[in-house]
C-alpha cells in the first residue's frame, strides 16, 4: 500500500527503531559495561532484510529463497536461524521507492569477526545471485534464554 507522506513514515520508523533499540539496551544493561542479563545470557543478533523484487524479472520465489538459505546460510549457521515474511519499501539509488515482499532472517551468534564476515558474505551472495542493491543488516546484543 503506497504511502503519501514519506517523511512522516520515515519519522515514525525512526522513532520506532529508537524506542525498540533503547528498550533492548535497558533490558540488557548499559552500553559502557556491556549487557547484564537477569535472564539468559548476552549474545549477538543480526537481522538481515532480503528484498524479493528483481529488476527486469520475477520476484525471488519461495523455492529460490529456500535454496539460497540451504546453500549459503545453513552451512555457516548450523545451530539454527529464524526466517519470517515481511513487507517493506526501499529507496533505490535512482530515487525510486520500491515496495516489496521481504524475508527477514534472525541470526544469533558469538559476535566474533568470523561470524560478522560470514554474515557479510551471505549478504554479498544474495545481492549477486538475485541482482539486489543491498541487504539491510541490523545488529544488536540481546539477552537470550532457551
């Protein structure tokens, strides 16, 4: 559904992210001394947003996305991951606003340089394979209990 006032939408999105990130920092502890969890233990979380539209082609199908997860993600994150459907929009470098179906992937990890490199490799492989300008990455440090 198109939005008529993009600046208002952007402002609300920024406010929502600020509140969500602020609440997460409060729940796990201050920034200076690292997280202090009352339940669970601190881990790193990376959320990746994969747009499914392709320039000049059909959107990335469910089967194509699952094949990408099987080949590019699962070997790097064998302990598990979560994927869910979303709907978002993105402004291309050209200035055009594209609205599209999106897959959001949640990865929990140790925060090491090797894990970060794995995540960036996944992003680059998706962009290359499906002709994407970007894959959004959001990192946080939540308290996690299983």
